[in-house]
């Protein structure tokens, strides 16, 4: 008999604007393919260059982009995430040399692997789909 496969159903999350400097991804997770996401931030230094650095959690960033906050300390920009392995990634926002905010992005694989074993007169046949 074939085992039942689990189905992952995304759960919408309501974003509440914090009272401290923040950045956030929309959406906050996705597949391991190249895709464009929106990065928003607020309560940042006003009318200032903001450096956004992306990389695996706990490791040095592998990609950086620059944004400019508006007169209210907000940013809205798009960011093209590279095709990457499943896992947790972090984007840090810095003004000058000070890190002022960070956000998590989770790369999730929807890959499904199934295996079956069929007896054969020469031995078992293993099939992986």
C-alpha cells in the first residue's frame, strides 16, 4: 500500500507594524527558485541610504542592495531572491555601519519523493519517483 502524502497549506499572517525600526518580506516564504519579493520597512532613519544584506541565517551575507528611506523613514523596494537551497535566510538593514532591523525569509521545497519495492525473481526492485 502507498503511504498518504502530507499536504502543506499556507496560513495567512497579518502583519502588524511595530513601533521600532523594521523590515519585512512580502511574501515571507517561498520556493527555492529565483523570484521577486517586496521588502518594506519603517521607523528607519529619515531620508537616508539603507543597505540591505541577504544571506543564510548565521552566515555572512551573499547579496546586498541599496535603498533610500523617505522623509518618514519608510522604504518599499523589490528584491530578486536567488535560486537557493531550502532553509532560513535573513536580510539585515543597516544605516551607516549600524544594523537597525532584520527580517527572516524561509525557502521551502514542495518536492515530493516516493519509493516502492516490488518483489522480483532476481531480487527486489526498488523504484524511486
